């Protein structure tokens, strides 16, 4: 058997252990204090115990202060498995925190007592992000137990606070350590598709806006005595649809390949039918291709808004609720992308493809710090849903993908 075949055989033998660790991790509700939980402390202790027993020679815990957490901090773990060559490190970064379960009545079981059914593990956090956390850990455990060295050093980053902004997580870590180097390969298993072919290398800018339209309330039978804020807001929504024509550029790297400008949330105005509302509030979610700046888009929105204000004699207040300019993309020719493509082909028999997405991932923080990072995993994309699940074959297969990368030249 070749070294890689030995590693794959060992990973297959870990299948039940991987399931057991998933169930154990899911029993710890590592929910952020801001979402009503106690953070990642207890979960970090379980993972530290695993790391110490399975060949990680250097382990560092970087504690981000958080007075709302029981220990007054949020733990972030960097662990190293030393290989034949320390000139670069191959990183796999996953996050320890999970989102709350949501409406419990929609779950078929206790979200924090994971269960196995039909080749899947069900429970909160099992896919997001424990699937590839466990996969990466057992890939290293296979090398450790077989006594085989990886070609380069392997770094495992287990971070906090990904679900609520990463201020106490990788954002904090990047400002506190020089462990990451420019020639490192950085894999963030925080996005993917069912085929395991999507390698995310770029993101669109995010711009969320709140529109408050102010008119004058009146009786429904005497509209001339009021100024209908809801009517004006409705015409504004139609006017904002012109943004698609104003910013028409298509980029085939992205899916969808255009910038999107969609009205979403609508707040209630008046509670009764026979009153013309004097105030109306709606929101818009824009995902903007890197070709355009958020400032360009906001300038055009200002013009469209002014037109409606003049036509309907209303006042419209526009407020940013989230603004995240696109991070510099990772090159589709970056070493981390090529390494993933080779491994995906070897394990899943599919051709990996570098693409950009509309949603934001934590890889953007690496990219803003001038590191080339790629997001990848083979996922059914059940994150944040009731009855979230992880396909066990995906977990085992992804471990082999990581192992393949660890042995690439």
C-alpha cells in the first residue's frame, strides 16, 4: 500500500469515532453570549483534549476578551502538526460556535442530542461547522497513528464567534499572531455544494439599507388630506429596480453573475385598513460585483430616492444596516485552489471550479489581510435549518480530501 492508501484506510476505520465526536460536540451548545449562550469554552476543552492526544506538538489558545462569556473571554485554538518541511503551513480553519436551534417544534429530535439516521447525523452544528472540523482532525489523527509525516506543517485553527461577526474570532486572532504566512495554503470549509465541486474564491460587496418614508397620516376616505407613505415607498421599490440596468456588468466567476438589488423585509405600518399610513419602512439587500463600489451604488440610490421625494412630496430617510465592501479575491490560479482541485478529482471524481458567491464568508477576513484563502466543503447546505444534518460519507470523504492535500508536493 502507498502512504496515501494507508491514510485512507485508516480514515475509513475512524468512521464510528468521527460520529461519536460529532455527537459529543453537538451536546455542547456553543452559542455566542449575544445570542443567549455561554460561548465556546466547554467545547474548546473537549477539542484541546483531542489535540493533545493526537500528535499536535504545539497548541496555542488565543483568548479574546468578552465580559458576557462565563470565563470573561472567547477561546481560539491554533494547533500544529509538524511535517517534513516547515517552509509553509497548510491550514484548515473551522469555527466552534453554532447558531441557536430556532423553533424547537420544527425539529424531529433534540438539536443538542445528535442522532444518526439514514447515513446522516442530525443536530445543531453537525454540518456548520463540525463536519469538516471533525474531518480535518481525523485526517491528522490518521497520519499520527500511521507514523507518516505530512509534506508540510499542518495548522488547525478552531475559532470562536464566526456566527456573530468574528470580532472575537479570526478577526481577533489575525491581529494577535504572526502564525499565518503569505505562502501558506488556507482552507476554510465554510461554503460548498452537494457535488463538492465549488471552490469559493471571491465575494460580492454587501449593502443592506433601511428606507423610511415619511408622509402624512389621514383617513382612507380622504386621501387628499394626507400623503401616503406606503404608496410612495412602493413606487420607490419600482424605481430601485432600475439599479439592475444602471449596474449591468456580468462576471462569469460569480453565481449569479450579476449584481443584485432586492427589496426584502417590510415593517408593519398602520394596523387598520381605513388609515393612510404616514410612515412606511422597508429594507433592501444588495450584493454588488467587485467591479462597482458601494459608494457608486449609494450615489445612484440617492438620485432615485430624490426623484420619488419630489414626485410624492415625502421625506425618505436611508440608513445603512450593513456594509461590507468586497475583499480582494483569491486568484483562481492560487496554489490552494490547485491543491483542492487535485484532491477533489482524486476523492470525488469531480472537477473542482473556482467561483465567486453573493454571500459573505469568514475567508474574507484572510483576504483583506492579503492571504489567499479558499472556501470548500462537500455540503448539503443545511446550516441554520431545523433538522440540520451532516452526511457521514461527506465527513469521511472530506477527511480524505484534506489528507490528499497534506501529502501533495
